[in-house]
C-alpha cells in the first residue's frame, strides 16, 4: 500500500515536470473529447450485449455513461483551466484537478470493464468495436494528462447568494441526484448496472474532491428545512412513479424497514458506542408481538380472545416490549466493559431465536408455533384504511405496498426526529462522551450506566417498532428471519454508511438492499462481500461514507472530557506527590500553571504553549525527576511507588498534542486513567 | 442415576472441546484485550483443513494412522488463516478505538464463514461427511458408556492443555507472553518483541482450535460451515466463566460449561441446552464478572 502510494506520487511528480500543468489539462480535454466521441460510435459487434451497443450516434445506456463521464471530465478540466471565477467557485471551489483524475480513472475503469465483458460474452477481443477503443484511449490519455494537474486546494470562503438562488441550487442538486438514482434503478441488465455504479462512484468521488459536495452541504445546512422538505417530497413522490409495478415498491418497503432498524442501531453503536450484536432480536420481539396481536388464525392469543387491538396500540406495545427486553438484557451487562456487552447481546439474540423455536407446545408452552412461525397475518387496518388494497390517489394507481411505504415514511420520520433530537440534546452529548472516553465522562458527572441503558432501550424501542410493521408486510414471522447474520448485516450497513449519522444509516440501508437486487449474480456473494467491506472500511475509512460532523470536526466534547480528566488527575495526584510537596512549592506551582495553560490551549484548539523553563516532562533535569532506578531524593520512597508517580506526572504534564504522536505505545497509565486521546480522528492522524 | 452419570461423561467430553477453543480466546484477550470473535471460525477452518487433507491430499484412507497427518493439515490451515487475520485485520487497528477491532472481528467472522461456504468444494451442503477414523466398540466404565472418539478427545485435550500450561509457565517465550500480558510497555522495554508475542498467541490459539475442530469432526462425523459460530460463542462463555485472561480458568470454565450443558439436556431437554450456556454467561457477568479463577482488575478505560 505504502509502496503503491509512493509510486503514484513519483509518477505524478514526473508527469508534472515533463508535461506541465497546461499541457496536462489539454491532454485531459483531448481525452474527454475522445471519450465522448467514442460514446457516439458502436462499442460492440453484436447487438446481443448490453442492450445493443452497435448503433452509431444513438448511444445505449452504457454508452451514455461513457459520454457522461467524458463530459464531466471536460467540465472539470475546464474549471481547472479557468481558475477561480464566479462560476467555478461553485462548480469546483477546490480546483478541478483532483476531480478530473477521479473521472478519468472512472472512464478507464468503465472502458476496461465493458471491454472485458464484451469479449467474455461475445467471445473474443475482436468483438470490441471502434467506439469502445476510442473511449479506452480517451480514458487513458485523460488519466495521464490529469495526473499532471495540481492537487486540490483549500476550500475558499463562500459568498452568500440571495436565498432563492441558493434554494434553486439545492433543488437542482437534488434533481440531479434523483435523476441519477432513477437511471440506476432503470438499468436493464447487470452489465449496465455495473457501468452505472462506476459512473456513480466516479462522480461522487469527483464532486467531493472538487469541493462541490462541501458547497452543497453548506447550502443544505443553511436551508435545512427546505432540504428536508425536498427530500421528503422526493420520498413521497417515489411510489407515484412506480405505477402498479410491485418490484421496486417491495424493495423500497423492505429497505424502509431496514432503514428504521439501522437508525435505531446507529443510536446504540454510533452514538453511545455500545456494540449490539443481537439487535435483530428486538425487531423479532416487536414482530412477534404484532403477529400475536394481529388476528392471525395461527396466533395463540387470537385463538383465545378473538379480539384485535388497534394497530396504534400494537405498535406501541411491540416497541415497549422490545425496550423492556433491552433493559432486561442491558441492566446486568452495561455495568461491564463494552466487549462483554457485544457477546452477551449476541448470546441474547441466540436465546431469542432458540426460545421462539421452542415455544411450540412440545419443548415449552405453545406461544409462537415453533419453527413454523405465525403465518397468515392479515394486512393492517388503521381507522378503516385497509392496507391490503391497492392505493389510488387521484389519477395515480399504486400497489398495496404503497400503503406500507407511506406508513414507513412516517415511522422513519419519527425515528429521525428521535435520533436527531436526542443527538443534539444533553443526552446525545453525554452518549458521545461515553463513546469517546467512558472514564472521563463519568468523571464529568455523566451517569454512564443510566445513559447507556437509555441508549440500549431506545434502540430496542425503534427496532421493536420496525418489527411490528415488518410482521404485517411479511405476513408471517418465523424464527429464521431473526438470525445473527441479519444483525451483522445491519452493522455492515451503518459501518458502511457512517457511524452516528442518519444519512449514513439511510445510505447504508439503501446500498445494502438495492445493490443485491440489481446484481443478481452477486446475491450469493453478498454476505462474503459485506464481511470484507466491514473489515476494509474499519481499516481504511472507519468513519464511513458519510462521516459524523462532530467526529470529524473539533470534537468539543472529547476535548472537554480530556481537560476534565486532566484536572481530576492533577487533584488526585497532588495528594500523592509526597516527593514534590516536600521538595519545593515552586515546582508544584510551575507544574500547575503549566497544566492549566495546556488545558486552555487545548480548549482553544491552538498549538501548545511554550514549554516552561524547567519542563516537568524532562525527567532528568528537574531535581524531583531523577533516573527511575534511584530512590526519591527527598523521601527515599521505594522504586515501585516512585516509578508510578513519575509515570503519572510525566504523562499528565506531557502536552496532549505530543501525546498523540505516541502512536505505537501509549502509556499504560494514561490508558488507565482514561486521558488517552483515542478517537477515530486522532487515531487516523496518528497513522499518517 | 445411570443416565445422569452418562450425561456427566458427555459433558466432560464436550467441556474438553470448549476448553480447547476457550484457550485461544483467553490467550489473545490476555495479551491485547481483544475479543477475537473470529476464533470460532478458526475452529471451523481447522476442521475443514483436516477434511481437505483427508479428502484431497491423502485420498480418503480409512486407517486411524491418517489422524496425525490430517491434524497437521488442519493446524496448518488454521494457523495460516489466523496469521493473515492478525496481520491484515487486527494489527492495523491496534491503537484504534475499542469498537473498531470488535466490528472488524465480526466482519472477519462473516467473511471466513462465507468463504468456506462459497469456495470449499461442496461447502454449501447442509452437512459434509467427516471420516470416522476411530472405530471400535464403545468403552464401558461401570454403567457409563464412552465412545472411542470421545476418549481420543479427552486424551488429546488434556495433552494440549498440559503442554500449553508447561509452555507458558516454563519456556522463555511463555514467560515473555506472561510479561506482555501484564504490561506490554514494560515488556517492550525489557527487550520483548511484543508483536511476535501477539502473533504467537494467535498461532497457539489457532493450533488448539484446529485440534478441537478435527476432534469435533471425528466425533460427530460431519462438518458444516457454520459450526464455528455456536462453538465460538460457547467457548467464549467458558473463557469468561473461568476468568478471561486466565489459561487454567479457561480449561476449568470449559469443563464446567460442558457439564452444565449436559445437565441442562438431562433436565430441560435437548432443545434448551444452548440457552443454558448463555444464561450461565449472563449469571457469571452479574455475580462474578472476574470469573471463577480470575482476579478483580480495575476497569481499564
């Protein structure tokens, strides 16, 4: 990996030196033109591949993707040429060079993938026609040329535009995103979908490297309500576009259930930092409660009572049941370390599955029908609105899935509100502080146990809620639906999307549910690939596709936590500094003022203050800090106590910024007292 | 009474297997405080490695003399997988937040399971036949009947456990392991290559898991790609029960867990036996979180 990076950097330097920025840009433009021209010409010799790629000047899907990439490449290259003016300030505020690279590599990959597939399907490289060759050459030229372009610059300050214009920008952005999503969903075959994925990934990387995404994010944050409203409208309109076709509505409904569960799990894992591996069991509790109360003929409760409570009661009951389960399982284990929690929740998930399997009348009382499950769950009925009937809305006719879809939109909205309100409240800040450093958090006076239990119960509540709806959508609940792999799958979704963010959970849910549907051949391999994805994500991008702003930014909570633990430690250890107390009051004063200045600078986010004349961290220079092997000069303390005091003092006084550089061997004492600066960001910066 | 004794004997055999796997958990945990969720899959890979050696390298012999060879096959494959796992999944995350390696471990676990399911010839089958190399009538101990593979398991497990204990207590590397477990930084100051010690812990754990995997196959006569999941979970329970980080504790925990499970089968029926392990895990965590032989240690942040 390191060697590869070094090699690329070498090539870049060579190209910049030989070609020069200007010529590189021209090369990239030429490559882009070739790519576009290639898209207009036939790609394959036979119409049997990829929806007929043989037409001239009448591109098929895949060729359109090539043309799109070529146009994007040209646009970014022009932006790079033009420098920062009024337009490029918006299109490519950080410079178009890095974006051009991403797009041209995308073109190259697209041409290579399609070329491989064409020769595989049609038998031989001869079947690749002129257009694809042109695209390949264009991609190659653009890649070489763009490597000579300068890397991305800093993001310049944005000027505020009139509100209406900014909102227009937002709507254009959302429209483009929707347009792309529809194209992706409408691809006819797997090859086209793979092509679409290449296009989407290249564009995503390019827009984020050019700073366009950051600009959009600024805008959406400034007009928060408008963006949320636009997203909601898009979600509400989606079923209207599907007509009476069931396929995507079915996927959409399953994705929505998955998304609710994923957001719930993101509270537990992403915000509070508790790894819950039996999360799907809470969905199961909700689903079984709903099934038992649903009026299914297989439900024992219905057989005895013949009554069906209204769904609004059922959804609350299911959610409350699930959170009670969460509390029962969490209360004994949350006092312990996180690792135990992970394994106990895993065990609990298994207990749930086994118990549900066994409550069949032979191994235990009959409640759940054992492995057969509860089947024949009738469609929902809320205030006389039958969910089993197709939905009609003026001139629009939709399948009955649309009913559930709209219900789930409501549930998702509720979940998002719960998530974001708690995230931005005192509770959410406390969760994050627990996640970052539990010892420091409890030193701050955070009741860690209660708050962890709350996170656990809240996650279970949301999962239970999703479960009650899921039971009606699936029309049957069986123990096999709630196996461990489902929990792992949920975890993969939030790790991929981004731990601790709503949009991350939604994106993860979308990716993990839609991709396997579009790529049938991939379905058997999806768990394998997602296992691999989790490992790779944790290794290379632990913050996920959409990082948490608080995590990526200044992390005020973590800083406060560290500062507090520092103060606490000073107080704790001051009493133990028998050596220091006897030695001189001066050392102590120096030491305290130094610590306070460290704290203050840490809070301000400035570099550490100049070191005092007699730095306490230099263990040999101060009269108090001598070689560890000697007994303490003043009180003749024995080695172990003496050593531990030195270690503590050194580690308290060491500027926090310096400590970060101790990547390989953080001091055990700093770990013990919880003042280590371990968090996603500092850990990444350490590795560089 | 006779049935009770019989179940007790079954429990001890089961416990020996759990103890073998639990040693791997406890060793790795003791040194780098990582719950290696994927250890159960290492056990599974060991079983499949032995099966592969028997099937494709030896050509399906039936003599019991093939056992050492297939054992080596299993151990080699398990150790190889454990080495790769440590190098590429865990080592880069050594200084990461606590949650990261745990999540990675889940990923590794799913990845290994699916790899075997997808890429081992016939791995998708519900059951792959494992050769019955140890045949012969069961041995009678009074009224208790023990089949020969079980005796093999007991003997091999005890040899491995005693061997490991001797290794850790007597050998130079063993002493280095104990030192690293106590205080990695000081150990490094004393000239111990802690990276190598960590690898050693993974390798030893994998080898023991592979022994357990092959024995499991010999006893039950089949292997499936998902046997590692439950076995790993229970072995972890055993490790916690005995006091995680404590080798003798892991063995003791394994035996206790095996016996409890057998008793649960006796009194509550086959279908509830898996629940008993988790109930025990939760009870231990509430009542004695440091485990049977563990010492109370301060909660490290």
